């Protein structure tokens, strides 16, 4: 994959599987693109894999977690 600074991501909806690791790229992209809003639905927040949320929050990202629940 290659890109240049003039490339733009089309303004449309993207579907990413509900795995936190697969969604991490989109979280970071949303943090670095001004006025972005990212919503992850039905994504597992395994404590061993979601340290990225804390790091992004420490860097100033406004992250809200809703509808937390335990499933097994």
C-alpha cells in the first residue's frame, strides 16, 4: 500500500470486525485526523489488549466507553 500527502480517505462508512486489535488502526487514525469521530460497536475490550485506550487518553484523546458488560 502506498500513499502520498495529497491522498484523501473517502467520506463513507467502513465496517471493521469487532476485534479490538483490528480496530486499533481506526482509533489511531481518528485521533490524528482533525474533527474525526470513531464509533466501535460490539467490540471486545479484553484487558490484555486494550492498553491502547489508556495511551491515547494520556495523549489527549476524548474516549468514551458505553454499554460495558461481561459476557462469557
